[in-house]
C-alpha cells in the first residue's frame, strides 16, 4: 500500500509538471521562461503565459490551497523528508499500551534467545488493532499534520486531475 501511495503522490504532482512542459514546448516558451526550474503550472514564470481560463483555475483559492497544503507538501515530504505513511494499524489506548509492552518484550526475547516466544509476540502484535484508513506525512512537524482519509482523498485527487485535464485540453492550443 505504501509503495502505491508513494507512486500516486509523485505521479499526481508530476502530471501537472508534464502539462506545464507540454504547453511550454508546444508554444516554444523555453527561451522566454529561461530556466527549466521555472517551468511549472504553479510557477508564475509559466502560469502568466497560460490562457486566461487555465490561469484562473490554477489561481483560484481552492486550487492554490490544494497545491500548497496537499500536493506540494506531500510530494516534498516524499522526495526530501519522511514519505507519506499509512500507519500499520489504529489502536485503542489499551491496544496501544499492549503493543508497546510487546515491543519491549521482543527486545528481551532477543537478548535471552527465546525465539519461540519472539514468534508468539510478533503474532500477538499483528492481531492488535484495526486497519488504518488514513495517512499522513510527518509525525512531529509544526503545525501538527492532519490525517487524510486514504480512499476519499485519492478519489478527490483523481477528480481534480480529470477536471483540470479536460480544461487543459480545451485551452492548451491557445496563446496567453
């Protein structure tokens, strides 16, 4: 699941970069923009050269917030820091306490070469908790990261790609 989430986040972000490059190359704007690092739909050097319909969409508060607080944030975390993480389970407070007790017991089992008991501890830990339906990309950043529900977020992201993709295809042939 982690690998698929990581691929999804990078491809989601990369798709918008690919659209930017497609527009720039179609309209021979590389020299005008100058630096390849300035090519991106959310970068002013590129965005100001897009048709009005695309500029308005990308500049809307909703799209800007989505890009900054979600897409860019998660992509940057994946590429440079702690990648998005789906916790292995969600625990009640009692289950969390027991999980930690078992974690400590694993160390003791290893030190004492109690391999049979170590296997039992792993099995007991695996039976604790419920599958986790959300993900996050950091544990202790300021402000504290919010949990995102996996399924609804992916569906929302896919809808955003389709919505902007259709708009892009309608207007990408136009000059700014």
